[in-house]
C-alpha cells in the first residue's frame, strides 16, 4: 500500500507498507502508526472505492484529531506476479 499525505496538491510525506488487497485495514493501521497519525474512520464509501479502484482518500472529517495536511491517499501497489499477464500454453 502506498500512503501519501497531501497538502496544497503536493505530497509532503509518503510511505509504502506491505498489504494484501483484501485486507487494507491492517496495512492502514501500520501506516498510520509509522506516520504518527490516528486511524481514520473507514466508511462504506472508502470500502466501495477500495473494492472498485484499489484506492481511496481521507480528509479531516475522517480523523478524530486535527491533521496538518489536506488529505491522505492510499493506493494498492500490486506485486509483480499480479501485474504480469497470464502465459498461454498449448496443450
């Protein structure tokens, strides 16, 4: 998972965390710990975005504490074996 903190349309900090596509919350929890942030509220909208696009974002309304950035974006980075097209074999 790639986590970026954005302020004024610029990335001010980013981190990558190992992630399973079907279990983003564990990676998000680890990333927020590394970034010294509280865990944002994961809403159904975030779940829908994650399932459809493998990315979503969080703004101040999703955090209990004050944040010093405009939004936090998270995106799934597929491992190399998931990105390779399947090989065709003749049988």
